[in-house]
C-alpha cells in the first residue's frame, strides 16, 4: 500500500468520528498551549533579567579596582595603586580590546539658584565611544579644546534649590537647569567650599571661598529623567583634559582622593580609581578577570552575575515546563484511549485488510499517522492559542506597570514554536504506538467474525 493511500485512509478515519477527534485534539491543544506558555514565561524572565544586567554594564567589560580583592588576613601591607604601567600591562593581555584608566572626582556645580554634587569620570576617547552612550544633544567630550563635560540624562536630578534645599525627588519637578545652553559654574575644591561656608576648618583660620570655573558642556545623554542606565547619573570628561585641569587647580597641593607621602605631600603622578577593560568576547571575560585578580587587584564583571541568572532561569524553566508537560501527558492518555476505541470499532475492517494481504507495517503506520495527525493539529492550534495568551499577558503586564518595562514578560522564540510542534507530533505517535501494535497482532479470522 502506498504512503499516500495510508495518509488518505488515516485522515478519512479521523473525520469519520469528528466529535471524538475534536475532543482528543482539544486535549493536545490545551497541553501544548500550557507547556509553551509556561516555558515562555521562563524565557521572558531570563530575557528581561539579561537586559537588566546589560543596563548595569556591558557583558564584556571588567572594572579593575584596588579594593575588590582585599584580604584582611594577608600579610602583604603594600598599598596597591593603579597607574599607567598597570593600564599598559592589562592592555597587553590577550583578548583585551580596550584598557582605559578611570579618574573620578567629586565636584559642585552651580547654575542660578540650583546646586548639585556631581561625580565626574575621566576616561579615554576610545573607552567612552565603546560604552555605547547614546548622545541626545551635542557630542562626547573632545580630546582637545580644554575640559568639557558630558552629562548623563539623570544628572539633573542631583541638583537642588539652594534656597529651599528641595531636590527633584522632593517635588518631582525637574530643576530649572539648562546644562546645554546656560553656563555651569564648577567648584573642584569642595573641601575649601564647605570650610568657607561653615566658618573654617576647625583650626581657627578663615578659609577663603574656592575659585569657580565655567566648564563648557559638550553634550547630553539621550533619555529623560525616568530612563535609567548605568551611566545616567555620571558626568564624563576626557581624562587628559581632566588631569590637566586638576594639576592647574591644585598646583602644589594634594588633589582630593589622591594619595600623599608621609610628609603629606602629593606625588608627581596622578593615580587612578579604576581601569575600564573591554574584552573581545563574553567567553574570555572570566579568564581575563582571573588573571587580573591573580595580580592582587579586584576585578568585577557581569559575567558571574549573568551565569548565576542563567542557572536560576534554567531551573525556573524546568519547573514551569514540567507543570505544562502534565497537561500534555493527560492529552497523550486521551490519544491512546481514542486509538484503542478506534481499534475496537474497526476490528472487522482490520481483519479484512489483513486477509487481503496488507503488510503488517502498513497497518501500524496507518494508526501511527492517525495519532500523529491528532498531535500535529492539536499542536498547531495550541501554538496559536499560546501566542494569543502570551500577547494578552504582555499587554496586561505592560498596562499594570505603566512604564511598559514588563511588556516582554512572555517570550516565544522561533525555536520554541518548532520544538513544541515536533514534540506534540511525537507525543501523539508515542501515545498511538501501543494501540498500533495491538492492531497488528489481531487475528484476521477472529477480526472478521467480530460483530
């Protein structure tokens, strides 16, 4: 018997008992939809978690510091410092694309009645471009033309009204500060400022107010005060320009945050707070991180966090998938029951086919095809239902949140659609296997005599 004939007979047998077939298919629909929706929730949770990790920093970046690998039990009392030599050593490591020193300084910025405490980070041009900071206005800080600041989109919330001492979070009103068009006065010697406003440094001497500098704005990061990213609250500048400005302002004095010798005198060299390291691929991050830690320095990255998140998400997906699989298992029992009932009702038909010389394998194939059809159509409709449910879940979640952040709580990739359809067909054929074997073993004469 030809395969096309078997297909035609299988489909016609299913259509002969439409209600029973429809109810069996419905069981597969519910089972497939359950397992797909459950897994999609786990995938959506993983996807949103990884996106959140990406917001807190790139997946191929490492932050090197002097405190992250500190061991109180160590007998090594030598103070670790980050200098140009260390930056060059890290840059020469295999798989390292960028190694940029990071110099941070706390400043006071003033514009009109508003004042803000800002954290300024000096970095190389190459490093700032690699951070994928979307520019809303202007440009990133240039390497030439003097010191210029590039402000994160949420920096403006750090400004407060000096007359009322109210911040943005007190009034939920964005401060009347235009960082791009109006001049910004910056105080680098914050200790001198606070001493001058509080009556001195405690020694009885009156501290003169520090000089204010107008620092041009090179640009603003794209986004509103509600759009958070790792760089939203930071101010960036070219590191060479920042170093030159600090040396000019604190000439002969210790720069705040910089180490001093035993006599309290500053070193000639400016030491850095961190090193920004960008690795060529995520697979090499932990290797570079381990090499830096072996040098005695602290090295942190999102790779460890991401791996922990992935492991947790796998467990969640297994649990959710197992819950959905129960429904598909129940559907498989329904398929087996339908096929067994079909065999009992078609016993005489099976006997006649055997007497006419039909191959045993053809009989088995015919019943397996019927079970496969049930699995295929049930899986197909189940996928349509799961896509609908997923869409509704995302719409409800986005509406309840208000910001739309949770709009991807359910995520159904293409591979899940294909896997679910194949799995539904396999479940149907496995459920129909034993009834098919029973049909093969029926005695032709006994089957013909059956009424």
